[in-house]
C-alpha cells in the first residue's frame, strides 16, 4: 500500500467538507446555489493556476 501524499489528503478532506456542507442544506434552491458557487470558485482557481503556469513558463 502506498502512503497518501499531502496534496491528495488535503483534496480528500476538502471534498468531504464540501459534501457535508452540501448535505446540511435544507432546500433544493440552497443546494443548487451552493453547487453553483463551488463550481465557479473551482473554475476560478483552475484559471489562476493555468495563468500562473503560463507566466512561469515564459
């Protein structure tokens, strides 16, 4: 068995936290907005990482 990397462990903890928060919401509208915001945030983070990698490659 391999030892989990800190990056993988942090990603799993974050995913678990978000799923628990999502399950605590009562209405479908709240869950929809939560999911939409999480998607927008993750897309923004991906865009920032891609931009940083692009500027680092120059």
